[in-house]
C-alpha cells in the first residue's frame, strides 16, 4: 500500500519531470534524459521477471525484434508504427512463449534457463545480421523519413516531444511494476522462485505463472526497442539486440536494485552517465571500456551489494526488523537442515 | 471418497510402491505408517500429483486424478503438507497462507483468500498479524504454518505428512490433537503419515501399514498394533522385545 506521503512525493516528482523540458532546453542534456528514460523502461521490463529469479539473457532479442520489426514494416509495407509496434510486440511475445513454454514445462531453471535465453539473444542477433538485404546487417538500419503526417509516422524532430513520450512510457513501466508487486501473482512468483513443488502444492500453476510474467516482460521490452528505434532513427544489431544489450540490462538492474521499483531506473542513470563520460572523456580510445567497467562492477555488486544501490539505501532507511531470538534461530536450524 | 487401486510406482528397476489398494471414507482419519523407505511418501506424492503413478487408479470423489498436475489436484479438493516444512521465506506468514487460499481455491477472490488465511492461521494457533516473518518461527511453528497453508486451500481430503520427529512430547500431543480438531470441526477427511506409531495410534480411526512398498496390514489401531507382521517390521523378531512392544502399543492405542 502506498501511503499519503509517498503518493504526494510521487506527484511532486512527476510534476517536476513533466515541467522540466519547458524550463530547461539544452538539447544534449534532454537527449541524455530521453535515453535514460527509454533504457530505464527496458531495464524495468527485464526486472519484471529478473526479480523472481528468472534471469534472462534473451531480452536483447526481444528488444531487437521490437526495433527491427517496427522499422521493417514501416519501410517495406508503409505500415505506421502505431500498428507496427503492436505487431512487433506480438512477435516478441510469441517468441517468448515458444522459448518459455518448454523451459517451464520441463523445469529448466537456474543456470540452464540462463543458457537457453542466451542462445535466444544470439539467434536474434544472427538473424538480423544474416538477412542484411532487408535489415542492412551490421551496418545498421534507418527508418524512412516521413513525408506526410509526423504523428502517424511517430517521428518528431523536437526533443521535448520525445522527452514526454519517453517519460510516459517509463511511467507506464513503473506503474506495471507496482501493479505486479501488489498482485497475488507476486506471491505466486516469489513462492515459485523458492520452491516450485511447494508452490504447486499451494495450488499454483507454476508453468502458467512463469509464462505470464515472461510474456509481460517480453512485450514491454519489445516496446522499449521500438521506441528507441523511433527516437534514434538509426539502429544496429549491436545497439538494440544481442548478448551485450542483454548483459547491460542485467547489469543495470542489479546495480540499481532488482527488488525496488526505481532500482532499474537508478541503474540506467548510472550506466548511461558512465558510457557518456567515457565517450566524452576518452573518445574513440575508450570504445568498449564501458563493458569492461560493467563487468567488474557486476562482480563486485553481486558479491557485496546484491540488493543494488537503491535497494540497499532503502533498506538502511527502513526500521530494522526484529532479530529472532537465539532459541528460535536454533529451532529454524533444526527444521531446515543445511540452511 | 478416495479409492486407490493397484497403485504402482517404479523408479528404474526399483519398485517403490507395489500394487497398493485402499479406500478412505468421508470423515475418517486413516493413519499410514511404515519404516523409512516403505513407500509412504511416494504414495503421498502420487495422491497429490507431485509424482505420476507407473500404473493404477486413484479415484477422488468418483473422478480419476492419477497423473494430474499438482495444482489441479489441489484445486479439486486435496490439500497436502510436506514432511520437512517448506515455507516461502520471502513472504510473510500471512502471505504464505493467503497464497494457498487464493491459488488453491480457483483464484476467485483475494478477499476470500485473505479470510481463508485468517481462519486457517487461527485454526492452527498462529498469529494473524500480516507482517510477521517466517524467520521468527521455530520447528513447531513451521509445522503449523505448513498445516495452515494446506487448510487454506479448503481441502475435503487432507494429506498430512506430519513426521513429528523434532518436536517434544507436548508438541507432538498438540499436533495430534490439532489433526483431530480439524476433522471434528471442519469435517475434513485426513490421511496421516507418520513413522512414530504411538502418537498416531491415539488419533486415527484406521491404520494401514506399509513395508517395502507393499501393504502388510490394515485395520483398527488396536488390531494392527498386535499384528505380528507389523511388530516384526518395526522391531525385528526377538520374542521378548516384540511382546513388550506389542503390550506398549496396545496400551497407547487403548489410552486415547
């Protein structure tokens, strides 16, 4: 339940965010903010399932499908992104179900699930690269400039418009996160992440619940890819799909905090500022350095700060839970050997 | 209400349950006993859907449930507990039980699920406080939570894999009384698995004894306690200990 105070804080924060582009118009800074908002939405989408132990390295694939399907439909069939985006999301959703169903039905969990999804990322990247006659391959792809109605083509030159669109999409992601967080589905998914048999004994259809959250996460990630494509008007296989993008999602979500709604957003702020700082500070000499820094930080975070920066900060602010008394802890040990 | 016939479970070349048939009547408490590895838990896992039988039939309320997915069986009115409690530690005590109340009753209404959680927690004697953490529970508390989760699914038949080992004498008695209360007050039929005979014999209406996956005895507690095959399985064939044990078992069974 959100208290009055928190609701007020959200309201004031949102009002400030909406007002920002009208008061401050530096295009470079607005550009950075738009990127942060779009990637925040992508990371939030990943964390929808990541927070329940469903670690996917396949989300680069979903994002790539969102971006490329939308752009291809526009360029080849003249289909407006307003129709193209739902189609691209549906495509990503179908792929998620095709990969997810056998995994969940046959209980492919943990590391094995990560490996299956890793393959998914690789396959989507390869398909985009291999069909270069249509997608431009690794050279990238540009949606055709709209000659007519800009709104119909979802193409805007104005950064303020894009900022507001990105803000809306990001907010949608946060709202969905909270919606899941307060639903019974969260109980079921937390239970599944701990013990699938016990969850099934409580009546939970384990396969169905996992499929639902995977589908939701994939649909949202594809939307992120499509929005990114419409904003940048240029996509390459490496910027919207593949293993690097997938790893970046995992990194940002874990660094920011997997278990709090604004954690992935926090992660996006850190990763994008880091990448920009390296790009401006070192230029072409630092190409790929951000990935190196991500890797080192990821290891450090998983070991020392598994709840992420924001998650750990919020824990500090909360009142400490009561520590169970010594004899109770002993009893827990007896009841749970090996714990 | 439950009719099991010709139930077989093989794991590779090993036959864990061999051609076991039994029935459970409405409102009854059936005790299922046997030494470690006799096939009790395997039978439970087949009744609750965790394992699919190799062959045989399980009729529950007239419908075949053998081989159905666990969540379907739970939703058809069979609740189960696990021998070693399996709480969800990322959820509060209340959420653990509300989860079972929601998903175990066809996902109809969250309000109803929460009411079921409150009733179940009260029934087993756990606090209905919504924020209490599972980490505060001891061995007896975790077993109560396990029971509350099963009750919240509104079962007609409760499979209680109780294994009271780890509890002291008073707690064992409480657990046994609780099962009887559940039957008397809620009208829930119970199959109770246990390998400590004494406590069980005081509560159950009938007992079925398993050894090496086969049913070796079935009947009233007093009769089964005196059955030489049961005594042999539990204690070996040394005559003196056997007779002493039989007398002890009869005394306990009679003194309910």
